C-alpha cells in the first residue's frame, strides 16, 4: 500500500501506483498520458467526493456558520 512519507506526489512512482492498482505500468499510461495527469484525476476525484459530503452534511442547515 502507498502511504506515509513516501505518499507525497513527488515520491510516489507510477510503478508503485500501477502495482497498488494491480495493473501494469503500460495500462496506467494507456489511461493517463503523464504522472501529472494521474494526480490531476486523483485531486478531481477527491474534490468531487469531498464537496458531495459537505453538501450532504449542510443540507437543511439555515445558517452558513452552522453549516460549516
């Protein structure tokens, strides 16, 4: 598993990502042209899920301060 200090984007290799996802490095690059594209997709995925959770948590709360 990828975690700890080695999980900073600059230190995680595409080989480690592929191994963790149980695909080949070639398969990874068939879907993402660069390592940066992988990280962009990761951040978009995280942002989508985080914003959805925030929206669900704030549903029905009138005060912006209470919603936070």
